């Protein structure tokens, strides 16, 4: 099962302060879809990718983005066959962008977000 590209979605209190901090560590903004005004931003340092999200998540979230042709609904079926419970399931009667969510044994949310 290919979960896709990984990044950590950080729940931040002040996106401007967080960006300034991570820039000092060598991170650069890479994704123009969000932005400071929309309270989310993707940043990268070498191969490490982080998402900064102000007010969108209560906790940090491990995030996977399946790439075409992988379909999140197929991942959902495989996870359920492996005995995992999902907190949020994809509607299997639809197609297109969708996401699923599960929680690991330590309470960490895992988001599998297909948005291509």
C-alpha cells in the first residue's frame, strides 16, 4: 500500500512567529496555495516538508498525500481489511478528491488526504 508523500501538519498558535522561527532553521515557503493571510503555509528544508496551520487543527497531524493513480478509497479498503478503524471515512460511492482519518495507539491523528 502506497500512502504517498508525507509531511507533518503542525498546529501553530501564530503562523508569522512560527514561519520566522523555521526560516531561521533553513526552511523556505514552498506552496503558494495557502499563505499567511489564509493561516496555512507549506515549508521545506532539504527533503523535510512541514505544514504550518494556525487555528485549523487542535493537534499536530501526520499527513500523507496519495499520488495518482493511487486512490484514497483503495487505501481505506486496505486499512479496514487490516483491522484498523477510521475516524473519518471516504464516501466510496463518489470519485475525486477525498480524505480519511485514523488515530494511532498513542492518540496521534493520521490524515490521508487525496487532493489531486
